[in-house]
């Protein structure tokens, strides 16, 4: 089951904008993160959620997408996410933001797997200016944005493929806008004593 979820959990950059989140749906996804592992059980994160269109659009403008496809504008117009969860490091709970960087990935992946289980999808976005996000959302100084997670009902096709002989792991799109994600073979990533 976890393998199936992991295969379905892709970084979606196109969503069905007719699907609208409720506050309760986003709260349910954030609730799952409370059970994720945390270094020394510090649990340094708070979460900003957005589901109302005006606020969702405001956050969209603060993000940059698909650095690996600079020739494209993603998401395409009319295919933007309809919900956001912004992971915030609360410095009152743990002053050293860098100390808990690995925990960011743990909670983000946990949340995205929960979304995938519900037939939804998302994308972790690290390409934003934290100070601009803080100002736009009027966050207090002790809440530092460390990751933005876009959420919605996926509306694009993503295909997992194997890395070719050239070793290129860059994702790409074909003429039909199908998104391809090369993955290394299992035998290429396992190291063991001979």
C-alpha cells in the first residue's frame, strides 16, 4: 500500500480549479503531520492553511514553479492549486531553524501521502522569498516560512520512467504536455558489501 501511494504521489503542477478545498479538509491533512517523526520530539512547526480563492491566488503569486522547465509557465493558466499549506518554523518552540530542516521533508511527505490517499495531489515549493510570504500573510516574527505545499485535484498526466544510459535525471514534458520523471533503478542506488 505504501508503495502504491509513493508511486501516485507526484509533484503536480496542474490542477482542476473547479475542485475547492474546505477548511476542514486542510485541517485533516495537517492533523496527519502531528504523528510524523520529529528530531528530539521538538515538533517545531505550525501550519498556515489557505482555501479561499482570494488568499489562494495571493499565495500563488508568491511562488515560482518548475525551475527544471524554464521555457514553460507552470502551472498553466486555469490549472493552479486550490489550497495551500505553508510549513512555518516556530522559533519560540525551537530557535535553530537549520537544526530541523530534515523534519520539514518528513511532515511534507506525510501530508502529501495523506492527500494522495484521498485522490488529491500537491507539490512542495521551495522557490519563494520567505520575507515576502511573511509580509503578505502578516505572520509574526517567530513564524518562519520553511516550505510551501500546493494542493489540489491533479489535472495532468505524470509518467515515471527509468533514467537512461546517459544518467540524465531531469524531468521533461513531451509535445502532449505529459510530464516525465526519470527514476534511478533499484540496483543503481543500493550499496552493499560484495
